[in-house]
C-alpha cells in the first residue's frame, strides 16, 4: 500500500510539473510583455525595464521557467498586477467558496445518483428504469450553464422559492446554505446522471457474481444482499469516477459562479481575463489543476483503502 | 489526407444501411429527428426567415414572441428566430471543423505513440495526461488569455481537449495490432511502415473512434456555447446560441424569452446528438459502453 | 423416511431458439442421513437441479410441473420469502469455485454473522459459534481468521470456510455442488473427509454433485446418473457401480480414468454429442449415442424399477 501510494504520488507530482511547463509556455507566448500591460501606456521605457528586471523577465527563457517552477512549488505564484498582492493569497481567499459549491454538487450527485442507479439495477427493464435512463442521458448532455440559467429563471425569478444571486449574508450559515442550493444543483445535476448510470452498470455486473448466488443460497434477506453485499462492491468504481467528476464540477463552477454572481475561483479567473491580469489567471488555473490532480490521487487511494483486495495486494 | 477521407466515407457508407436499426430505437428516432431538424434549420436559415440576424432595429427592442417575430426580439431589436437559426450554422461548423481537426491530429499522434519508440510513447502519454488534468473550462480560459476571444480560440480548446482521448484509442489499437499476425506478415513481406499503418492498422481502429467522435459533437457544441456565453467565443454581433443566452441572462427578469430562445436550441441539439450517438454506439459497438 | 422427494420435475428455459427442456421427469429421493451422488457430463442438468431445489433459477427458467417435497412442504409451490426462510437454515449449499464464492469486501466474521441473522443469540455468542465452526473445519487460529478477508486464504481454506458457513445453521440437507473440482487433487480427499465427518456429526443428508466417479463411489450411499436433463439410472452405490444396467452408465464407468487397468495412451470416450434439448425428443434420450439402439427405442420411452434400482432402458425387458 505504501509503495503504491508513493508511486501514485510521484506520478501526480510529475503531471503537475508538466502542467506547469505547459502553462509557462502559454504565458511566455502571450503577445506583449506583462510589464507594459501592468504599467499602462503612459509608462516610460525606464520604468518598463525596471519592472522587467524585478519580474525576472530579463533572464533567458529556461532560467525564467526554472524560477517559475521552483517558486510555484513553494506556493509563490508571483504578484498580482492590479493590487500587488501575492497571487497565491488571492486565489486561496476565493477557493473555499468554490470548494463549498463543489461539495454541494457532490452531495446532490451522490444523494440522488447512487439510489437511482441502485434502484434501476434492481428493477431493470421496467418503465422506471427506462425513464431514469433517459433522464440520466439528458442531464449529462445538457450543458451545466444552461441548467444554471434555467434553474435561476424557474426557481428564483418565476417561482421566487430560492434566492437568485450572491452567496448569502456573511456569518449567516442558513442563508448561505439557501444560496448554495441552486448553484450546487446546476453543478451537480449532470453527475447525478453519470453516477446513476455507473452504479446501475456495475450493480448489474456484481449481482451476477457467484458470491451473490452464495448469499442467496444462505437465505440472506434481499435488502441485505442488495445493499451490503452488492452495492458495497458496485460503489468502488464510482469513487474513482468522483475524482474525475470533481474536475468537471470545477469547470461547471466557473459558470455557476458567474450566473449566480457568487464569489469563487471561477469568478476570479473570469474577472482577471477581462482585466488582462495574466499572473492571476495562470496562478488560479495552476491551483485548480493541482487541486484536481490531488483529488484524483485521493480518490484512488480511498478506493485502495475501501477495497480489501486492493488494500493488501499493494 | 485524402486517404483518410475515403476511409471515413467507406465506414459511413458501409453502415448507412443500418439507419433502419437506429430508427427502430425510440431514443434513436427522436435523436435523429432533432438532429435533422437542427441541421435543416441551419442550412436553410436564409429561406426560413426574412430577417437579417445582425440587423439592428431600435424601434423593435424587446418585442415579445409574435407571428412576425416567432421568438421575439432582443435588446437591439434583432429577430431572435433568425439569430437562432444562424447560430446553428456557427455551432455546426465549429463542431465539424474542430472535431475533424481533432481526429486528424489525434490519429497521427496516436499512430506515432503506438508505432514509434518506447520513450516517445511514454512522453506523449505523460503530455496527454497533463493536458487532461486541466479542468476543461480552466484550460479554455487560459487559452483565451493567450489568443484573445475568437472562434479560433474555441476550436483550439476543442482540439486540445479531444486529441488526448482520440490519440489514446488509436495508440492502444496500434499497440495491439502491431504484434498481430497479419501486421507481422505484412512487414516480413517488405511493406513499409507507412503502408502498414495505412492499410492494416488504421482501418481496424477507425470505427470505434468515429463513434466516440460523433458522441463528442454535443460536447463541442456545449463548449462553443459556453465560451460565447462568457463573451470569450464568437465576437458580437455574430449570432451564437451562447451569446443569445448571455443577452437573455442580462435581462432575465423582464424579458425571459431571450434566455429561452438562446437555451432551448442548445438543449434540443445536445439532447438530439446525444440520443443519436448513444443509439449508434449501442448498435455498432456495445463494448465501448464500458469504456465510456 | 426421505428428507427430500423430487417427483416428475420438469424445468424449461425460454431461449432465443425456443424452449429448452433442461429437466425432464426427474425423480430423486434423498433418504435421511444419506449421501446421494449425482453424476453426469457437463450440461446434463446437474446445476439446473440444484437451482430448482433452491429456487434460484435464472429469470428465463421456470418449474413447469412436478413437486419437490421437503419437510412436509412442496418447495416448487413456495413463495420467495418462504423459500428464503429455508435457504441457509434447512437447506444449505457449498458451491464449486471457492475463489469467488465469498464476498470479497466483507470479513469472514461479518459474513458468518449475517448467516446467523435468524438466531436470537447475542453478537458475542454468534461470534463464538463462528469460531467453533471454523475450528470444526480445521482452520488454524480461527480467532484471527475471523477478522480476515476471503482473498487472504488459499482455495482449500476458502472451501473449508464455505463448508463451515453452510453447516453453521445445522441444515437438514446439504447440497455440495462439485465442491472439490476447482481444488488441487491433494486437497480433494481432505475436503471429502471433512464433509463426511460433519455430515455424520450434524446428522444431515447430502446431495453430492460430481463428475468424479471415484469420489462418488467412495462417499455416496445412493447414486443418480443424469444425461441431457433426464435421470437414466438411479439406485444404491453398489447397484450402480457393480451392476450398472443402463448402457450410458456402463460407458461412463468405462471412461473413468481410475478404472483403467491397462496403461494406454488414449482414454476411451463416448462418441457423439448431447441432443439439442430445444427440440422435442421422442423415445430414449440416449439413443443417438447408444450402441444397442433398436426400433422400439426411437419412439417409446422406458422406465423399469426393481428393488429401488430405477433405469430408463428397454434392454431389461428382453
């Protein structure tokens, strides 16, 4: 287990490094140098030179990359152009909002997806199975920002059941949760479909296994066979899938934050693009990418822990 | 290039007779109707509406849907029905061009990874994994900062997102076929690498790839609409469903029909292509179900 | 007294090519405290027989006619919850492949606890009972074995654990479905002895399915020979092995590698294949492969019984 974990960790570090390299290449290719952008059109040539030296942009490319690389691993993503604050701090300030949104999306997708998948597997072939099947395909296909806007239109604007914009009063947890319902549904609804399909498929496979026949031959109650004996195995691939799911939810979160005018990393990046605040864009993208890779790593390790077969083999 | 086109054509025409099987499935039939309707609307846009999609008419601002303006008008008095139909042209062309480009690049990279030396294979897999590890929208945002908002930027995003997956499939198939008997025997008879790839390996791996690519069409349409919604895709006043949706979102409290005009085509098109794609996959290659 | 009486059981599967008659007029008696062996080639209906008794037939299979009398009830008529009450407590089963017969993500302790769900004992007493059963099947260090997971045991150990689980509720009937086929030959004898020992301690009957004739001869009191869904011959082990009447039984015994006295390169086989069960077969089911086939065999089925020795063959009339 330890060796396996270390190997996975090393691979994750390698992938983050390659991602850093790709990102650096992108920034480097941006036409116009960051110094002129930061200083505006009225800056003198001397001011520009000074800032270039300060930002280390007078060095050869490979030294620039090395500095970027070393600093990034130490959490130093440079300073933001507008307010001169460290990018890392600015991103970290917004991250909890995005994480709350994604957690909400996960809650929706797990709380609805697993029961739906399990139920349709047990009742396979019936009308409910087919309808839920179409529902799953549909919510996967429709883009999350369309779901977000229509959720806003229906539940907040027309019906006025739920608040439309913002993240709720600071310090008022109930209000904040109320503000989280619609955005997290928009982020998680597609994954309700994914998880329902995944759980259904792997339940059908597990229910055919010899040990399920043994359990039936021992006269165990159907409920126990379905949930304790079959679902506990069928759920394992879903945990791995959730790691991927969080990455997609990070994408959907960008839209949800903009539509519902919530604070968060997505809103931060969007605003940074509009103001051409490049260090902030690349810093935020790097943080979310590293987060995504880390979450996938954790998901894999959780599967390893949950499945005794994997746990001891590794 | 022309070889690949001929190949694609052959695969498609071989399966054309199976259209009946698609229509036999309720979901496939529904999907086909939606897709055909959407394509027809886009192609015959100029015949179906008298309005110019970009003509501004200050007197007609925010008109509700009526017999004259089937879907109403937007904040600049432009006819939404016309904009929706012409937006379909944008969505379709982005999907076709960028998926074709992804396929071409993906196939080439996949063949190189699968047939080339081991170190190159490892390096490319690492690169693919790194690209895949960016959340899609984050990657798109990063690229837009690089290229500036444009249709080209959208297409580059799509290519970057799709190529790793396509290349991986071709690579896996190539690796499997490389050591198979008929390839070994072709090599032993002096066939060149290019010939082996073109005649033996490509035809055997292109089928599942085409099905996967067809299932990516709705995803690409969603990416285009999403980026245009953020104002990072097509430049105004070009009509795009995402842009219409953004116009509608800004005025959602007073004139909800604009948001409906922008969103409903996105929903119907992504659903139609997905239903059709799922049916095609189940019919032609049920094994892919597990992989997806 | 019979624990189980199967009478004229007919089971069919709905398949793409029509109905497949998997069991045809099968009658088997299992007397109290007796071990009854069922032998036959693969595809002869052994598994269908077990699944019918346990009512675990796949969705496309159904019991058409016939009865399965067990402790005063007809299993073929019970509803599923009544049947669930019998499985595991009155009728228990040991399956063929121990590798995948136990749940991989639950510990042995949990699985053995679950089997005792009907009992009112405390959790502690149930665990003590599990340990006692593991000790009886000679699992070394049963206390720590209880905490482990199935994949941590060898195939032979897993089969012992499966036997312990099956015997835990002291059933009246144990069904053993080729319990040694998937194991090394060296483990075979030990498992068989264990089954026999537990059977006599618990005083249950046993239905022992195998294609290993030597084992059946050694272990069983009565033997049933099945072919293509029919019982061709049944009787005491002595009658079947020393005085087989049916040509199929005779050929089967000839083909057993253990019965070969001369060293040869070629083992004898029975030429031909099992007939297509989706078509109605007239007359004797074995006639297409029988060297003694006559005109009467083609149309009229036969059934003879003397001193508990049943056989479906016309040759005895002559």
